[in-house]
C-alpha cells in the first residue's frame, strides 16, 4: 500500500491499494474512494467490540478491499491537527490516546490498553483507557493540533498534562504525580495531578487537545441562567 498525507491543518490520508489489498478503518471514517473498493463491516466478537467502545472507537470496523484492479480510498481528519503514519512490527507496538485510530493496513491490531497502576486509573483522567496498536503494518493516527516529538533515554522523564499525550512507544512507562502544595493544586489552574512518562522510547505530544478545546468553547457559551 502506498499513501499520501495532504492538507494540514485539516489533513487527509489518501491510500493507493493494489488488487486484493485491504485497509481497515473506524466505522464512518471513509471520505472518498474509487468505485472498485468493496466494504465489509465486522465487529470481531463482543470482547473486542466492548474494548473498542471503551477506548473511544466505534464498536464496528470497516474493511475495504480493492477489487478488479488497483483502488484508492481516503480518510480525513475529524479535527484540526495532523495525521501521522507509523510502521508497526511485532517488536514495536505503540500506545495512543483514545479516538486517535484512523485507519490501518491489514495485519494491524487495535485493542484497549489500561494503565496497570491503580493510582493512574483513579487520577489519570484521559490517560487511564488508551489504545494499543500492534501487529505488522502501517497505522494512521490523528493528532490534535501540532505535534512535538521527544525521544527519551532510559530513565529520562517528562511531566505532561494528560490531555497533551498523544502517543508513546509501548516501552515508555506512564504514571501520575500529585502537584505539590495545597495552593498550587487548588488555585494553580493545572488540576491536582500531572502525568509522568519515563523512557526509553518516543513520546508524541499534541498542542491542542480536543478535550481542552471543547472546555474552552463551553466556557464561552452563555449559561441557561444568564
């Protein structure tokens, strides 16, 4: 499969498939395609369907196959930002924020990823339930806003507001850290906890989390009592 990513800040990935090649996407993600692309919708069992729902995806996935010759299909981003492509191998799975999966080639698996530590589960907010992408192939994920990438050495740490964490290698560990000082926690405007990621591995941060954008819009809307 060959592909092109065009059009930031509202990008689209255009995939060119040989006859018989298949691409998988979330239900409803297709933007346009050649007429010889054949769609098949599958859930993959109740366990996988429920897991996808918890990680912010639709319960069903669509599989598009190029029939009777080469085919083309495009998937557009749902929010201003970027689409990034990652080569996935059995030794290099990645962990992503909820709802980041856009599409992938055949051979890539998407599953729900839970933070193992209870502290992260109770206080990690958006980071508690994430997506693990493994297998063998290419995956396209959505990033909110612009992207900043760090390559952490073993033991090197980065403190992040949870909503800004877009992707990390599965080798990176994630935990939460309480903000020190009562006044800092209550009046600092940063919440009571931050996320701490520890290398080795890549960490991708996003500059405009959709959750923060939604909160900003909500704060500007007139209240019902106003």
